[in-house]
C-alpha cells in the first residue's frame, strides 16, 4: 500500500497506525512540534486523507482539536513529543471528558531504558490524565513483525472506537520510540514489504457507528404537571434532534424549557410549548410557586441557569434524566432515575396526550409576558450593555451561523435573553468543566473549514487563550470574535464576594488594561471598535468569507451587573 512506509521499523509502525486511523474514520490530526514524535508526524503528514495541522502551543493545540471534534462529531488526533508537552493537554482532556468529546491523544515517549534516569525531556507519562480518559494503553515498542503490527492495528482500532462508545470522550495512548526517529533505511522494506497482503490487512476496519440503546419508556399520568428540559446539546443533525424533542413535547403536552445552547431555541418551529425566559420568570417567587412541576423529563443535561437548578432542587419533583452516558450526570442529586434510551425511541414509545393542560398554558402565559418585557427593555437600551450583544446576535447573525459561546457571563447572557427563532444557528461551547481556558482555540477549531462563524467571548477568556491567535497562519475559514471588554471578570460581580473590597477587585475581578487593538495587530488580526448598536448590527449581519476579525465592545462591568439584575427583575409586572 502506498500509505505504508517501509523505510524503517518506526516509520512502518507509525504508518500502520495512521492507516488504521484513516480506516476507522479519523481525518484530522493536530500536531505539537517536538522530536520524539517524529515517526508519527512523518506518517500523518504523508497520508493523503489526513489533514495535519501544526500548532505551537500545546494547550492551544488541544483546545483547537476539541473545537474540531465538536464541529465534526468524530475523533480528532492530538500528537505531542515526550516530557511536559502532554501535560499541557490536560485542561482540554478534562473538558473533553466532562462534555463527551471524542479525542485521541498520542503522547510520544522515550523507551523504558531511558526513563527514571535523568534522561532529557522525560517524565512519567503512564496514566498521565488519570480518570479523565475513557481508555488508556501504552503501546509496545515498534517491532518489524506481522504479529506486532496486527497488535498495533487492533489496538488503534479499539482506541478510536472507545472515543465514541459506549460514551464519547478522550482516549490516551502512550507511544514510545527508540532511535532513529527519522526514516533512515534499516532493511525493514526487504523484510516485510512483500510479506503480507497489505490491502487485506486493513480490509475489516470501518468507522464505528452509533448503536442506540433501547430501555423502558417511562410512563406518565395524563394530568401530571410535567416539564421537559432541553439542556445543552450539539447533535450531528440539530434539525432532526429538534424534531424529536418536538415530537416528545407534542405527545406529552408539556412545556419545553430550552437552554440557549440547545437546538430547540434555534429550530423553534419544531417545538411546541417552547419556553425561553424561565430564568427571569422563576425569579418571581409567586410564579415560581405556581409553576412547580411534579415530574421533570430532562433531555441530556441541565441548563446553565442557577435559578432553574435551585428551583428544581427545591421542587422535589420526580426526575427522569435521559442520557446515553454511563456516568452519573445529575448534579442536583434529586429524585432522579437516569435512563439510557435514544430520544427517537422515547418519542415513539410515549402515548399521545389529549392536549395541553392548564399547567402548560400557565407556563406559556408567563413566557409571553416575560419575553415581551425583556425584548422591550433591550430594544430601548442605548448603552453598550452586555446582554444586548447576545440578544442582537440572535437576531442578526446570518442564518445557520456556527457560534461559539464562551463560559462565564456570555453563556449566561445568552440563556437570559436569547429568543426562540427558526434561524438555525449552531451554538458550540465548552460546558463540560465550564472553564474559560482554551476558548479562542476551541472557536478556531469550530470554524476551521466551516462556513463563516462567530464567537462571543469575554476579555479574560480572550486573554487567557490569546496564544490561540497563533492559529491564524494555518486557519482556513472565517471567524468573527465578539469581544466583551468590561475590564475584568464580570461574573464575579454577581457573587456575594463582590461586597468585600478588598480583596474583591484585585483578586476576583482581576481588572486588566490590555490594548486589544495592539494585541490583534501584533498577530495580524483585524480589530474593530464597536461604536454603537447600529454599527454592531452592520458588522454582524454579513460575515466575511475568510479571515479573522475581533469586534470589541467596551462595557461597564459594575454598571452592567446592576443593569442585568434590573433587566431580569419584575418581568411579570408583579
């Protein structure tokens, strides 16, 4: 086979490894530079079906791969040299584990005889990521034998499968090599090139396919006060996903409380009884009391809203948590039964309700009142106010735009104000561990090779991953970054610790005075200062076909914190 490299044992070993990756569906590899990984780099870069992308900074590389895997919904390979390089992948590995993203990490290593003896660039890489990977294995040292080549083929096929089944997540393989690392001739070709049917060697391999699990469909009473909660989700086909959620809602006759990161808000025509303003509504104590459910059907996971979570905890409702993951996903520790069932099977198995009941109608009345009040208040706001940026993005980004939403305040502002629509926007996010690290790199990964995309990020998330701008040299696509610059950590203004200054301002808000225009110029990135809302709408309504630009909105952190509380208070007029 032309993809196999017989020049020496390391090159053959690595080319068998890479051909196995391709046969099992892998198409992209993100590579951090280094020496010990040389055989892997040669094999990946010479295979015609692998897009190999070099990224200097390992942490940025890992989050870029995470963004790619989120976009493609298939495993992406990460490759690094020995030593501390792999340790820099750890934050992204944690995020991949917590949010169920398929990554395959290949950490090159020195052979056993060079470990634990002060050999350069050598650390203990065994189980480097602990419990945050779904599978770990250290490969044998390369050997020019068919038996060992079959072993590496099957081990890689298994590893790729484990990135997706029984639940998606990261897999770590430690890959040791002896010298020579470059493809110097060593007689392997004469020994093995004609020793096997190399086409047949890989013939049985194929990309893994999802197997839907079927479990008992829960039974609900006809007049029960029930809620459907559609949590954050990034399905391969969001329209189909929304249709199934809509079918479940139609059969049960229950309201659907949909997170802004769920397809339901963006394919609203598929969803009857849709509620988007639950966070504001539940801040009203009288409404929170009368809207209390008896049964909750949670699809995937809980939304971001702290108000919603606290209300559900206090409700003591019976909860059915529908998830394909085997681990415990209920942070509320409620009266929860976790069921492994596909949404399509669930929808098919539910009986048809007679229609909506008074409980659902009450929810929809509150939704209508709260949405009208929020929209009126935001329309009237003339200052550069953080929640309004999210509200306008929902209305003016081109249809079907991929949008990366950063953790901290951006994701909360989206949940607070994002209206329902049929504009089919495609939100992406790192909400497994909810951290801000790797935000820019993940957004680049989401946008690479994709249609023109956008990202909504805060200033600290931007600065924390400013090395992500180094990806510009290899980036193919269009990314518009909406940068909310409130000179610090706006989310902390909403916590009780904000009342304690000192040390609040210096150690929690962590104010910064960065000149983002200069920072962008140093990396060759276009920077635009947003003057007013009319200017902002003009900038986001049409996205450029290629390149990267940063739209900076300078806001008042403390003023916006107070304004946000005022915006969400009293939306029901009580």
